[in-house]
């Protein structure tokens, strides 16, 4: 089933933060992981991804640093800050509340 992108649009930052919760990542790697975990039903376009990174960094939810990658390519890695962890916890609670609410409304619908 393909995911309606409008539903997830408001949660792109949360998706990014949830992946950074486990490990620091650079943009392309994070983008690949989104596709993998969604079984290719959702992807974050490059422009959207880097706008989100910029917003998340401005809000203090992530920090970034440069690191040498394979073939001497420099990559900008993103790291989830403590403030970002708190924000992610809040967004998870918000999502679980909304899910519970929708489950109540959709109960019995076939």
C-alpha cells in the first residue's frame, strides 16, 4: 500500500529525528534508510530533506559536523541533540495520541 504523502508531510522532521536517534547520519544515507524502512512506499526528496535539516539545526534539535567518507569525499553528518531527543519524545506522544484517536473513530469501519 502506498502511503499518502500528505499524511506524513507534517511528520518528516519526526521521521528524520527518529533515525538520528539511533546513529549520526548524512543526508543520502538517511534518505536510503527512509526508503528501506518504508519498503519503498515513502521517500524524502533531497530538497525537502536538506530544508528539514536546516530547520532542525536552527531549532537546536540537531547539530552537524563534517567527516571524511569513502574515496576522500567529505560528508556532513547530523547528530540528534538532547533538545532534539526531548522534542522527539513529545512528537512520539503526539503521534500515539492521534493514532489512538483515529483508531476510536475508525473502529468498526470495514
